[in-house]
C-alpha cells in the first residue's frame, strides 16, 4: 500500500497531454528536471521516443504519474521505467491473456489499469509508480507511425505540455528521405513570438534536423503558455522530390517499400453524388455546417465534373434525376437547393445510398472517375434497418465499380457500420466532429478526393512476397500509395516493380528496379521491415472489420502474430507494465475509435490509451443515506433481448489518487454527468424512488417524466412522454402505449416496430424504443437485473433552445481539479468535495463500469432535488 501523497503531472508526446492540475510554486513536491521528445523519420516512417525524468523532492515516498497522448494511428512498441538503476519493461501480450491478468489482479483487491477513451486525434497513455523519498524515476515510451501524405505534404505533429517549465527541455526531429526533401516548414503555436528563436532548422538535400530548445523563461512566453510552462504544438510539414513518376523504391534486409505519388498527370473529370442526411437529428448546427460546407464544395467543382445531390430522411429526394455538368447555371441552382435543405423525419440510409449508386450507374461518363460521398449522423431507423442486409445491398449494387466514402457526423453515429460499408466498397470512413470547425472538416475531406489522377491502379512486384494492398480504385492528387513486402532470399536482382493504371481513357504503365546502395543511408535499415509490419497490421485490422466466421478469425490470428512479434499495442494486443516488487502490474489496451465498451472503471468519451489505478472505497463515508449492499459488478454484453445482470458477482475495486478507504457499492441509481474538456465525468446518487422531471421543451410543448423503481439497484419503472396536448407515450417494463389523440396503440417490447405519424417517429427493436419528436431524439432501453426489469432513457439529440430544463438536459460541466489532502473540484468558482468512484453507464448496451468523480447531489444539480421532481407523471 502506498504511503505519502499521490501526485499527477502530464507529459506530452507527439501531442497534447491532459493532466491533473499541478502545483505551480517553486516548492512543489516533485520536479520534472528533464523532458525530451526525439523523433526519427525515415521513408515517412516515424519512431518517436518520449523520455521524462522526475525527481521526488520530499522525504517520504509518493506516487509519480506518467501521462501522455499519442497519435491515434500510432502503435506503442516499447515502454519502460527505470528506478534506482533497475529497469522495468512493458510486455506485449495477446489481449485475452492480459485481460485475464487484469481480472485476477482485481479479484485479489489489487490495483490494475486499462484503457479509457479516445479523443479526436489522440490516444492517452497513463501509468504511475511509487518513488522513494528523494529518489528519481525515468519513464520512456516509444511509438511508431507511418506518416500519411495529404494535400501534398506529410505532417509530424508534436504537442508539448509538461505542466511546468523544465530546465532540460528538448524536442529533436531527424528526417532522412533518400529522394531528397523538397521543402520543410514549421508552424504551430510553439513556433511563434518569443519561442521562434528557440527553433533551429537545418535542411541538407536528403536530410533535415529540427531542434526546439526553449529556456525555462521562454517556456512561459507563448500565447497559451504560462506558469505551468509550455502548452502548444510544433507542426513539421515536408514533402520529398519525385524525380520519376514511378516514385521511391527502397529495400533493406529482404524487405521493400514503394512510395508512389505521381503528379505530372492530367486530372480526371469526376462524377460525384453527395448523399446528405436531413433527418431530425441533423437539426441546428449540424445542418447549418453541412449547408455551409456543401456550398463551398459545389463552388470548387470543375466545369468538366458531373454531380448529383440526394437528401434523405424517411424518404429520398433527388435534386435532379440525373448527373449534370458543373456549369455555372447548374451550380447556382444546386446551391439554391442546398440552402433550403431542412431536417425532418427518420433515417433511411439503405434507400439513399442505393439511389446514389443507381444515379452513377445510369450515367457512366467515359474517361472519368466516379465516387459516392455519404454524410449522416445516425443509424438507419426506417426502411431497411438490418445492418448486415444494408451492407449486402450496397456492396452488390456498387459491384466494385467506384468507391463509397462514409462521413459520420458526431459521436452518436454507428461508426462501425459506416466504416465497414465504406471499406467493403473501396472507400474510407471518416468521423466529422461536432465542433465549430465541422464545416472545415467536411471541406478538408472533399479536397483530398477532389482531383483524381488515376483509376484502376494495380501495383505488380515480380520477385516480391507477402505484399500489402496492391489494388486501388483511384489515386488522388496530393495523396500517396504505399506498398511494402518481402523479397525472398533477398534476391533483389530478380525484383521488378510495375504500376498499371488508367489515366483518363488511356492505359499507363511504369516500371522500375531496386536502386543500388547510395552513400547516405538511414541510421537503421530495420525501419523498412517495421514499416511493412505496421502497414500489414493496419490493413489486416481493416480487413477483419469486413469479414465473419473462420475468415475473420484467420485474419485476426495473422495480425496477432505480427503484433506479438513486433511488439505493437493494437486492438488485438495489450501491454502489461511491470512494476517494482510490492506494486501491481498494469494493462493497457488500444481501443477502437469511438468505442464505448469500457473494460475498467474509466469513461470513454471519444478514445485513449492509458493506465488507471483502482482501489476499493467506502460510499457510506461520503453519503448520508443508505444505498444498499450490492457489490459493484462488471457487466458483459450477453447478446440477449434485454440485458440481464444475473452473472456471478465480481468486485471491481477502485483507487483514489489522494486517499484510501474500504468497501463499496455502485448503485444503478447513480447518474453520470458529462464533463467539458475532461476525461472523467461527474456522478451523483439519488437515494430514494422519486418521480423525476427528465426533460421539458416549452418551445415544442414536449415533456418527459420518469418514476424510479423501489429497488436501489434498478432504474426507472415507468417513463411518460407528453407532446402537445393530445399525444402521449407511456413506457413501462411490460410494453409501450402510444396515444395520438384519436387512436391508442400498444406494443410489446419483444416486437420490432416502425411507427410514424406527421410529428412522431417510434422505432422499436432489440428492446430499445427510439423516439423522435421534432428535434428531440430519445432512446429508452429495457434492462433486467436480479429478476427485476427496469428502463433507462438516453438523450441522443438535445432539443434546441436556451430554456430546456430537466435532469436529462443538464449541460456538461466544466471543472478543474484542486489538489490537496482531500480531493476537490472547482466548479463555477466554487470548490466541491469529491471522491473518485465508479458508476454503471447504462447509455450503452454493454453497461460498462466507468470511473467518475462522485459529488454531493445538491452540487451536481446546482440546487435542490425538488426542482427536478414532479407529483405525477
């Protein structure tokens, strides 16, 4: 057991670190006396090492935390801690094996760690270790990534936020590209104002060096810097010379990589159909940003392009029945149409994409490139709603003739469904984040595919084996095709590379052999082998998404074997971090983007990679009411009609960073409250069965109330929705009653229903009732625990307006952590006592345990509970 205090600090690797608030005075108990980021890029493959050295400055032991974020596309490949001359290495294992170790540690009441959440571009890695009095610890993390060429350049992003000025702070970047470096630019917040003269840049033919060595004084002088030191990023952008259209072909120790990116080609006119979701959930800012982006994209079409516009909700509408040339008259008419797209109704993705496919199939254009771009923020809720059937329909209709790009708007979208549909049809899935720059995200994606140069690209390698992907439907200006493989017996004399493709209506072919060794070589020629392994694993992960049955398992095993051989932390593997004797090992998994299935007590608000310690604490010491005696459990997804919690009890203890207490409960009447810009949400308990005001929208005459059940470990027994004066929906654990003012309809939970009126949409499937009224979308789920059924509502689309009230309308809370003897959060300039605990997140069907800051009820509601209760439903 740790004695002394626990301290947190953030280190930021090739990107931002998100950390707890740290003391800023000169007498802090710990000191980061050295912080280095070293990145080496060869053949566009970057290996980055973050090294942090920290000293415990007090005469008692304390817990020191290492907390970084890395690029989402990167794989962690090494981690180690060095304490008192002893090094402790992380070991990559099969995920299930590491998970078993985690579960065993938890069952013994020991601390354990696991992955939490994924953000917009980063994943988080976090671990900690107890450091003896006046001793030091060195953390070292290595991760690898292949830089992707977008819009004519590669970008290496390095964000630094060490949470204090550091005496020995260095960022060193070395780039070695055999074809020669065409240009090298440095931008970002750390390259401006007083910090600009801390940067040195050297560019010599095929090599470049960037050094960033700010003094302690300079580390407080950038626009977003302050007493806690640097807070910003360096963006290092570059491109390489391309002396031949064949590109850059490199070999080392029996492996090769081919970078193919010709630019001296005529652009191919394109046929593009934009398929835009206009369902009710697109209400407000999403639709405004979509219109804004669409108007800009239409203005960027070339006159020899052809285009079509499709909008859809529960029905599908086409601007014109056929593709039209992008001349001025047609574009002005299309822009007028786009300005008047308004949201309404449900979501029929199947019919919309099939109509777009039919439009392209009806009007083939000789010497052109066709593509579909789908933008949606929701699941299919009407028409064909079986996801597998939709995939089959779209795949059969497209028939590998052109790519489908799927853009998922927001975090509630079923991104796995969209990504699989895109990958099966030669495209990619891309999440559009609901931020102020969403319109720019949409425009940026379109720019990447705006200028096709080649179609039907086939990469052929005589004498090569174990190749990565070699067939590509289209190649776009500013992008790059990368293929890697093995050369058996290193027989480079027999190795020949060929590229066969279509440029407009002409067949083109390029060929090359491997070059002879040149005097300037990379520091290590093993990078090509690791690049091949990285790219192979990435593509196997994409392939695994598309397969099922034995084929899926075969691909998974192939990827797993490579991950274990090369030490990559991926969705199939985990890293077990060993620690000094007496402290518990920790486990890190790599989550999928947008994944909400959490396997430890850490909430997932978008995806990260980190370690989190847990230890059991007492709920009774923090609350003044009896919350029952149930032990907190882990809830697997049973794949049943409703989620049944009758599995053997397994304690999942937790650990606070500031104090240790005993035993605990996580009642299902514990409510989660999202946090703004923080990893951990807030949570609070409602101790008794009450009738609660869940949502009031006076703008649309909408009200929703719920009655909590008597059991302390269950949710709602009844939920009632009132719309206007004549429409009412009543849900209990036996069924749903809908009264539209004239007729009363009753549905059992076991049914599959799609019921629509002019203003209300009801979709019942898999024991979930999806209700859309005006701009509001609510999903009510049926659960079961210990023989007791209960309901749980989830607000998927918040109504617009400033006067929305109710328990479900509480906005995300902005807070700051205040370190001290007891843990406090600063909320609206007030300090609130909290403790680290956990809750069951019933907003997702797998019902994971999530970590949260448990706070008093009055503080969470910013007032009394009476403001949220009703006398009748």
